C-alpha cells in the first residue's frame, strides 16, 4: 500500500466513527442529552409532526420556580401535547440543556443536531456476542424553541431532510451485507417502513422497538466518508490531494515571480474586477488566483484576508468561474458574505452554513436570482476605466522619467534642475546651440575651456572691446605690404568720400531730399528713385494721398471698356436700324418682352412652344385660338346655366360639371317611363333579374315558335297538346296502340298540320312537337302570371309579348345614370317628370348647341396649347380670365416687336429684334451711367477727365506711375516737398542729372571701397556707412594701426569657440555686454536650459508637468480608483445576469428550470436541499456561482460527480481538519488556503457536545500540514 492509500485510509477512519462511543451505533441514554416520548404513540407522533407539520408543546409548570433547581413535589403542571418519562423538574432541565447544545451547534457549525428517533434496532455484533446494541433507525430533524422562561418548550419539524440512520446503514452493509431500504418521507408511512426493517431484523435474530426518543445526534461526517470512498480515483488524480500525500509536483509554482510583478503595467483596469481596496501583497494573491495557482494566504487577524478573499471571489465570478468558499466557523463565513453583500454580489452567492439556510430561504434565494432583471454597464463606465489606466500610467511615468539618467551627458532631469538652481545668479542670455542633447561630459568641459580662453583675450582689449576701429577685421596677420596698402588706399578713399558726400548733399537738397542715408549701398536706391522720377508727368496730388488708387485704376479700366463697348453697340445698331430707334426705351421694351414671353412660356405647353421665336411665329394662330375658345367657353357657360335652370339644379361652375350635367340630360331626355318601384334602390337587383328572366322567356317563346313553324302550319300552335301528350305517354306505349282508333286519329291530325306532306309521322316526331308545345304554353303562361309584376318592375315600356326589351334595357341604363347623378336620391320634381314622361326630349335644342361646341374642338385646341391640361375643374370666370390674360400677353409681345421692326432697314427674325433691343438697352444704360457719374469722375480724375472724349489709356498709365511712386514714398518715407516737386512735372531734368552723377561717382569709388571692405568679415558693414561716417572710420583706422593686432588675437579665440558651435553665444554676450567673470556661468545656465528643452520632449510626463494639474491628476486617480470598484461590481453583475437562464422560455417537464419552478410553487412537501441540488447540477452554478459552505455541508449537499468548481477557498484553515477538507478540495481545480498558522487547532465539537466530555486531542489542521510540507 503506497503513501497515498495510507493517507486515504487514515482520513476515512477519522471520518467514520463506527465504534460504540458513537450514539448512532450504540444509543446510550444520558441524563441531559435525550428524552423518551411516551405519548402520543410513534405513528401518531410521526403523523402530527411530519405530515401535518404541527408544533407540539411539552408539559410545563405554572410556577416559575419549577424551572430552577427546587425540590418542590406538588407543582401544578399544564399538560401539553407530549408526555415523557421525566418529572417536570427533570424535564425542564433536560429540555434546557438539549436546546442550548442544539442552538450552539447551529450557530457555531451551521448544522442541526437535534433529532426525533423513530424506531430502534436491537442487534448484536456477532452471533456469539452477549451484548445487545441499540441503534436509532429513522431520524427526523426537529427544532426546540421557547419564547420565555414562563412559556412551554415547543417541538416542530426542522427544514433538514428526514433520513435513515446513515452510520447504522453503513455498518450493517459493511459488516453484514444488509442493505436498509430507502425511506421516502413523502410517500412511505413510518409503520410500514419499520415493519420492513423488522422483517430484515428477524432473519438475523434481531428486533425492532417502536419507540421515539428526542436526542442530540451527529452523523454528517458519514457523507465526507462516502466522498473519500466513492471517489478514490478522483482524489488520487487531484494535484492538491496528491500534494497532501507528499507528491507536490503537479502544483509547483515559483511564487518568487510575483516579487518582480508590476501590477500597474501588467494589469489593465478594464481587466480588473476587484470590489474592495487591496494593497500590493493582496494584489499578488489576487493575481495568483487569476492565474489558476493554488496557494496559501497566511496572516494574523486584521491583515485583510477576508478583503482579499472577497476580491478573489469577485475576480473569479467575473471570469465566469464557479467558486466554493469553505469555512468551519460560521463567523468567518459571515464576514466574507457580509463583504460580498456590501458590494452587491450576495445575490450570486448561496450560504448553506448558517441557521438561516432552510429550504424555503434557499428556494427564495434561488428564485430571486432566477428573476434578476437584465442590467447593462454604460459605455462611459468602460471609458472611465481607460481614463484610469491613462491617469495611472501618467503618474507612474512622471516619477520614472524625472530620475532617468539621460545619455550621453549622464545626468537626470532632476539633477540638472538642481544645477540650474545654483546658477540662478547668472544673467539670462539668449543663444542657440546645435544638438545640445548629444553633448557629452567631455564636450561640455571643452566648451568651458574655450570660453575661459575667450574671456582672457577680452581683458587685453579693455572694457569696451567694441570700440576698436578694426572690429570685424578678418586679417590673420599684419604684413609690411598690408601696412603700405592701408596707408595709400585709405588716404585716396578718404578724399573721394569727402568730395562725393559734399556734392550729392547739395544736389539732393535742391530736390528737397536729405543725404543722411546716402552710402555706397544706397547709391543704387537713389539712382533708381531719381531715374523713375525723371519720367514723371503732371498728376493730381490727391492720387498720392488716396488709399484707393487700385480702385481708381480698376474704375478707369472699366470706363475704358464701357466707352469701347458703347461705340461698338452704336455702330452695330446704326447698321441695321434707322436713327429713330434711339428714341425708344430699350430697357422697358426688353423687360416687357422678357416678362411677357416668360409668362407665356410658363402657360403654354413646353413641348410645343420651347422658345420665344416659336411663340412669335405662331402668334396670330395662338391669338385666334384664344379668341374662339373664349367665345365657346362663354356659350358653354350660358347653355349650362339654362339647362340647370330647367330642372332647378345647381348651376355648373366649370367644364367638368357641365359635362356631368350634359351627360345627365342625355340620359334624362330619353324615353324611360319608369314605375314607382324604380325609385326604390333596393329593387334594382330584382328588377334587373326580372328583366333578364322575362327577356329570356320571350326569346325562348320566339325560338320555340320558330322551330315549330319550320315544319308545321300555324294552327299547330293551337292544338290540344295536353291530352294528346298524356295519351302518347300512357295509352300509346304498347304494341297494341296500332289497333286504337284514337292513336290513328292523333297521328293523322299531326300529319295533317305538316307544311310538307309526309306519308308517315313517327311517334318520336309527335312527342317532340307535343313537348315543345307544352314548353311554349308554359312560358306564355309564365308571362301572363307575371304580367302585373312585369309591368310594375319593367315600367311603361313593357307591352307583354310585344315588348321591345332593348328599349327597356336602354331605359334602365338611362334611369341608373339619372339615379347616379343624384347619388341614389332623385328629387321629387325630377321624379314627377320621369313618371309623367315629360322628360322625353326635354331641352334637345340646348343639348344640340352644347354638342356643337364639343364638336367644334375649339376648347380642346386651347387646352392643347397649355402646359396645365386640367381645365375641367377651373371655374368659368377664372378660365375665361386666364384666356384673356394669355391673349393679352401674346398681343403685347406682337405689338412691341412690330414697334421695333418699324425702324428696321430690312426683314429680321424675332431673335434678331430681341438681340438688337437688348443692345439698345445696354447702350442707353452705359450713356446714362456716364452722365450720372460725371461729377464723381471729375472728382476722381480731375483735369484728366473729358467726358466721352477722355483718354482712359493715358489715365491708366498715370495711375500706374502714381501707384509705383506711392510705393517709393512709403518705402523710403519721401518728404512731401519732394513729392510736390516731382508730380508738378517741373523737376524731371534735375532728377535726371542727379541720377547720372550718382552713377558716375559709384564707378569712381568702387575699387577702393571694395578693397577696404574686404579687409572685414562683413563687407557690407563698411559700405553701409554714410559718407561722413566713412570719413571718420578711415581717419581712426589710419591713426590706430596697432589696434589691428589686438583684434586679431581676440578674433582667433572667438573663432575657436565658433568652431565648436558657440558663435551664437559669443555674439550674445558681446551684444549684452556680459561681465567677463560671468561668461562661463551664463553659458552653463543657458546650456542646461537648452538641454532640458531638448530632452523634455522625450519625457512627456515631465514636460507637461504642472503642480496644479498634477494634484488634480492625483485627485482624479483617487476618484477613478474608487469608481473602478463600483464599475467592477456593475460589470460582474452584468456578466452574471447575462448568463442566467430565461425563466420565461418554454421548458420541458424535467428540465432543471422546470424542476426549480415546480419547487418554488410548492407550499409544503418541498424537496430536500440535497435532492434538489442533485436534480439541478447545471442550473445551480448558473444562479449561484459562489457557494459558501462548511466542510460538512459540502459533503452533505454537493454530490461530487455533479459538482466541480474552478476554485475552492478555505478560510480559517487552521480550524479545519485535513480529513474534513479533502472532500471540498477534491471538488476544485484550484485551491486557495487562507488562515493563521499560529491560531489554535480545531476541537472535536460534536463529540464534546454529544458526550458531554472534554475530548482534548492533538489534531493536525489543514493550515499546519500545508505549511509544514511547503506545498505552495
């Protein structure tokens, strides 16, 4: 037997107490642990307490002292429902003791240990044994309650399941092979069941006693034993169980990995479902649980184990896992359950440990979960988690970036800020430095050395190094040749500068220009300006002041175009029209034609008349159609008025109504001759059917007569056919008919009526004739019989067999038309006209006149002209008015065009006349515009404006010159006196002469000034000096040649700095006149600031840092961190509720939801919890994914083959014996053990409470075993 088998056997023995000390095997009566019930009898008691669920009362004393330890014997007792074998004092003490122990067990362990035992088996362990053992058989769980010390004790059934003694059942099966039958409390009676047990007992020489005892019993560990016995394979393959047996290979995990685990970077808020606060160590435990690692969570009370367990459960539920939480003590379970309740997850947890876990409460809890309404987390909640992630990263990133050394300088942002704080005294000088972020420590040291050298060369030049006349000179050394050239060239240049400066000053003063800005470089500017001014002409001074010269140029261009356009239009019009055309108002004619043609086109059919020319070509035709159609409309309106007046009908308002009236009269004036019945609309169908029947009858009569008269004389129609037909059908049927005289006479009579004589007439011919005559006379008789009805229904046109049915049909149609016109209610006057026949041919002349109007087609011709064809609904007044308006439009168009054509020199089309009219309008507008704006044009262009003879080209050229001159004025701020002289046109020659002198002087001085300028780094620096400043510069350089060598040394030191990229800094300190002692510190201050500016973009968290914003960010993080837990709660609820089954869907009778719903509807005989759970193994985890139980309730309620959990959590594991925990461990894929290794080990509570003795044992608890083995 290997180590695992040994361990399993050890655990089994500890769980299964089959010794005689177990009261379930050897029932021993004690003074304070049991009571025998004398009455009622066991079957009656069972019926009342189980089937009827009555609450039964024990006897109790009337005096309070009887509850104490008094020796009174004469105590008045109130009889109850139960009678025991104890005195009233002993009874009260025993009940008090039993109730206390049962209540303590319920509160501490969450289990009921109080039972009524029905029936006892008296048996022996072996045949030769002399000792009888008594064991209870059926155990009914009960509750013992008392409201106060003066009230009686009451006994009632408990919610737990009624069972057969499981320990006894196991022992009998194991030792004797006897299987006790199952007991169904809902169907089996107690007498019947005990009889079955008695029969089994008798076979072994045992017996059953039918008595009842109330006692404290515990047998729940038998279910733990069954777990270990029935599922050995499952236990042996479970990693944690194997580890408890010494083989921990399957659960090895390097916990040290968590030491380097960064929760902030690896765990996104959206993936976190923690619902209470957790520190870093608690976070580690939560991550391990999410990874599926089995581990120990150890710590003394107050270290947050329950918080961590709450978070672990929440994370597991969010991940869709099934969780089993196990605690030996009810208090520990309550703590975790309370926390889950506080976070709103209690609806998904089922507690089966406390005394509240009765059947009804369990069902109520399941029902509540089953009926949960769907919830959804708002999108902004997920957005807040993303915000939290960003805020957390932002805070972490700031700290990291602030202290990160930045290569190649090797300093952090924090260190550089410290250096800058020490350099605060140095002045702030602005300069740039390339690639400052690439600066190494060596490079920075070199910068400092070069700047120190530069500072020393500045000392040789004195305080103001800028006063050196050779400042900026680029010569590297002073040679003898250079000395001589300086002496000769500078003297000659000094003379030239003196002469040119003096002469130009005089010339410019004549033009009112100053020479202050005159230097070698600006000589070109002066030459350009004066050359431009030499081309000036006289222009208004206002042009130089005005800001809208561009507008003047544009206006001049517009008027130039208008003038050209005017002349062109005048030429075109005069070529084709006489001069009288100019007396017409072109715009008025054009607008009139535009409006009239446009309106006419909108009225006329645009498929026939698409343009003005098409209208004009047909204008006479159109006018004619309008005229004749308008006349017909007037006639039609008058005729309709007369027609309606005849019968006092409403006068038609439009053509449509006239047509209806006309059609009415066409029907009305026909020969109708109705009867009164016709006016009853209900008779219409019967009248039509009767007409059809009569018409058919008449046709049949005519057809029959025609058939008969084809072969027979007309007298044949009058023979006595009836008697003859009867004889042929009765008497003439046999062969003896030939001997009958009557037969021969009848045949002879028929033969005599033949048109064509025949020798013999066959019976069939005779019968055919007689049958036709019969049918003919029947139909004639029908007409006679129906004569009255026919005359009533068919009216006055009915005339018996002479009736013309076509006329009646026409009369019906005409009458229906009249009836329809009046919508089924014909006025009395109309009715009398119809009945009297006065309607016939009424108003025929007017109808003929209307018909002639229709036949003329004039109105239809007019209708075809129009785009809107719906004339019939337009009132006559509006229709005629529209006709007049169209005719008027056409007439105006014709007259206007003819008026223009009167001046034409030849035949021209409508379009040509229209174009000429438009040109005339434009010409007149241009002329009027010029006349209207004359004063404004004179104001703008002054003496240059000469009406239609104005030379707009010259004006545009002058404006362009003025615009350019304004640019010079603005650019060089030219004095007003100079402006006045130039625009007067009188100083053009002086300007030209001055420009020429400047050109010649520039050529003379060019070579010498170029040589001198090239000695300096910036050539233009010399050329920019005005001629008087140049003279001063030349004199100082000639007098102080020694200063050139000092400048050369200074420049060399500066160039060394510039080669290293410090030119910008050198220029800046010279410009700002920074003290020599502060130059190096000034550079460092600026360098470190530039370095920070270059580095900070790489560290966005630091760059964007603001104290106020940072504090706000921290506040936001705290707020979002708390909000995260609320969001987690809501998201967990959403996920769990979404997985709930649809309670409203149609389910099968034995579906799990159906089973649960059926139990929820019951009021009594509710299925035991264990049985219910076995029937809903899939539904229960869906409704309650977290079960919270004790080790006992796990084995009791959860069948191992039906329930497996993703995670099993033990709390206060030091209070759990290993053998008690193994069953729960076996049910989980992952196991989390929480507890305190220093806590006292568990005690054997049940043994203590049952036996009344203190059984002190050194029991190995789960926590110590796991820690000792270093399993996790």
